[in-house]
C-alpha cells in the first residue's frame, strides 16, 4: 500500500469519469475506478493512470445495486485501507423526443433515478466509514447545468440532476465539517457521449466534435463546449486540495456548499456560478470550496 492519497471515481472508465481519474492520478492519488459495463475502457484508463504514478483498482459495480456497492467498498478497504476522495460521476439518461412527454418510457425514468440519485446516495453512505479513516476527506458530485435551468435533455435526467444539486447540500449539512461535499454542474462537453433527440441516439466521439457542436447549436446559438479532460483538470484537484490552481474554463457551473457543523442552517451557505461567469469567479469559487 502506497503513501499516496486514495480516491474512488464512479463511472470512471470513460468521458468525464476517465478525465477525473487522470486528474487525480496526476495530483498524487491512487484511484479505484468503478465501471458498469466498460471493462476494456476501464483497463485502458487504469493503465494511463498507472503511467502517471498511481496504483489503480478496477471495480465492476452497478451503483444502483446496494449489495454490489457494499462489496465494492469492502474491496477498496482491503486494497486501499481508506478513502480521501470520492467522485460520484456514474450516471445514465433516457431516450425521448424533445417536448413530447408521451415519448418518455417510465422504466427508463426509474432506471435514471436509480443510478443518478439513489446510486449516488448508496455509494456516499457506504464510503463514509472509509472517509473517516482518510485525511481531509472530500466528495465531489457530478451534477449538470440542466439540474439548475431547463434544457433539451430528457426530463428524468434533468430532474435527477436537480436532485443531485439538492442532495449535495443536504449531504454537506449531514457530513460536514469533517467530510466536505461539493458538486460541479458541467454544461455541454466534447466526448464519447450519447445525445438523445427525436427518440434516437447519436454517438459522438473525440474525432467528431463538430457533430455535437452542430446538435447543441440547433438548440442554443450561444452554447459553449468544454473538453472533459480540461474540465476535470481544473475542477477536481481544486475541490480536493488547496495546492491546486484554477485555469479558465467554460460551460461549467460550480455548486459549493459549506457547513459549520451546526444544526442551525444559518451557519450554512451555498452559491452557484453560471457558466458565463466561470472565468471571473474561479478564484472565489476555489477559495470557498477550500475553506475549513
């Protein structure tokens, strides 16, 4: 077991999760990489992290499965002993036709909430004992800008991310000040992500960013894109360690919640920065996130 700090990233095989794993590895963490079905991608991400000096652990687990989550934490405890950081990034969405409520499948609605909301809670709850063994433990949840304001994404996805925003604040109140809980709400990102529109899914890869750009601009002429790697190189380390700096970024919203550990909510405060204000408020955001 190394002296490096330990982290768990759920949904860590691809996209934003992969970027978080690499950012953590570069920042000096050993990383447990949780994945649902992308075993090959998880191994590839683990190899990249190891090349940055990290010890890695690949763990297949559906975060909506309570028994599976508990077993995952037992494995992490056996291998790492504790956790200093948790990135709740695992998520899913559903198909729908924009503005057509009848196109929503309720089974997909339930699945979206099971993964995005209950799964986040189950992982967080099961990780608390390992966090209490860590140093200055921190949790970062991946929300979404559509959890704060409306957009063309499926209703269950948007509603689940609104729940993540609320749960971030509620968990911070319950776990703070010993365990810090924050969230980031990214906007449109380049990456291998599904874009659901008119009942069909178009797979977008790093090699075809213009496809996503065109689809995003069809909904909003002012939309801006961020690369997921740049996003997490900026966000994750700064939320976890005071030694980090914040480069400029776009299409990101920071949700910061702090608590003095009192049952009196007047001791708590929250602030949300809209994407257009990210560059100008990055320093203030980082300072608030890192307050004791």
